[in-house]
C-alpha cells in the first residue's frame, strides 16, 4: 500500500524540479510509511527514502516501515541537513502549512547550500482520494460510532449535563473499539445549539431542547466525523421547522455530489435552499470538508474552493441553522464520492428523532 504512494511522490519530485522532499507532519508520515509515532522526518529523494527519528521511535519505525532506511537522530534538524547533503540534494521541498517558522529557521541556519521550496498542495491532492483500505477503515470507524451512540443514547434526557454525556460517549467509543475521540465533542443543548462549535459545557439539558451532538471516532489513525440533532420531548414549531429545513438541505446536497461537480455548486444547493426558507443569514460556515488521517483535510466545501469533486474523495456534508437565544440544528454525514454519485458512510439515522422524557 505504501510503496505506490511513495511512487506518486517520485512523480511530484520530477514535476516540481526537486531533489528531495522532507516530510515531518505526522499524518503525512503515516500516509506515506505507516509510521504512527509523533516525531520524525521522512526524506524522499530520487535516490531513495530515509527516515530520521529519536531513540524513542527507532524500533517502532523499523517495525512499521517497509523499504525505508531508519537512522537515529540526536538533533533532528542537523541530521536532516547532513543526510540531504550526503545525497547531494540542493533543491528540497518542505511542508509549508505545517512546518513552524522556528523549525524552518533551524534548517536554513544549518546550511546555506540547500534551497528550501514550499510544498504542500500536491500531497493534499494525493491524500484527498482514498483507496479501498482507507475507505474500509473510515467505514469501520463509522460503525464504531453508531454502536457507541446507540449505547449512550438512553442517557440523553432532561437533567443530563452536556459534559457528562460527552464523557459517556467518549468512553463508549473506546469500549466499542475506537482508538480515541477525533476532537472535543460538541454537545450543544437548548439555546447553546446556536453555537456552531458549542463544546460540551455544564448546561443541564431540559425538556423541549434540541441537542446537537457533533462527535468523531479515530480508528487506525483515520477520523470519523458525524453530527446528530435530537429532540428531548416536544419542541417548538420553530425548532421542528429548522430541523426539517436542514435535513432537506443536507439531502439535496448529497444528491448533488458526483465526480466533476464543482464544489461551489454543491455548496450552493444547500445554501440556496436554506436561503429560500428565509434562514440564509443563519448558515454561516462551509458545507463540509474532506477528512481522513486528519479531521479537516482538503477540500473545504465552500464557495471559495473552485475545484471539482473527484471519485474516491471522502467529504462531510453538514449544513446548519443557528438562531441566537433560540437554538440550532446541524446534520452531518460522511460521504464517499463514487463513480455514479455518492455513498453515505456514516450509519446513524438523521430523520427527526423525539426522545421520550
């Protein structure tokens, strides 16, 4: 699996006119080698592939990597430059979006003989299209999520504290086989539902609340992301109405997903429908995003990303309406772009759900 991915990097070396590329962002390391540690540098050059890490990870790296020379580094940036110099590299790409300014400064100070070239988009383009193994992993993460959510749903009732429910859900994820949570869970009940990123707080849920639960499972390094909004008993006509509107916008957007569809056009399908229902001012964020080894990957699904969807992409579709001092709704599924359209990978039913109180 990893050798074909590195072969694609070789093509990038040639097309970008680079002697080598240095990767240090952990998701990129895992994508290209399978290494799951947190520290190291992968050197991909025309003459071979090498990996540098400290003594904590050398054994792990040798166990996890195939056809990669692993060396232990005492001072990582110096060892990187020494190895590149040994290989005769003069023009070297680096990850412009994740390498810090201080790390870049240390590399430049270590030698004046290397020209450092910003590099990122090409690898994003490689990672955005998932292979069969990646798709299966993401779908299994969604299965874990469904099992965990089903386990804790009976605890979602008036009197429950948002943070307690989030904690219960996190432990259920681990009990059902997840590595850990993908991010801090959003559990936003009642008026807090108007906060798109309302991280679980100390609010006590009440009868008549809508509760938005945005949660994620990490499994084998890959991240699931899903949002469910449920009702605690009877809710107001306004809250029921915006749930129906968001669900319809969500379904229309999924129907618009297909290879070649322009991302702004897909975003507009959901956004225009919500606007037609007079709630356009209350849907401010993008429609979704790519995901995989990171929760947020390229592409961002918004009017600003003028690119087509491609077969093999895994994206989220997550429209919402947020009414200050009233509440809100978001509905989110993970979608695989298939040759013929879209396949929903997440498992939890998104139809309006009224829990007994």
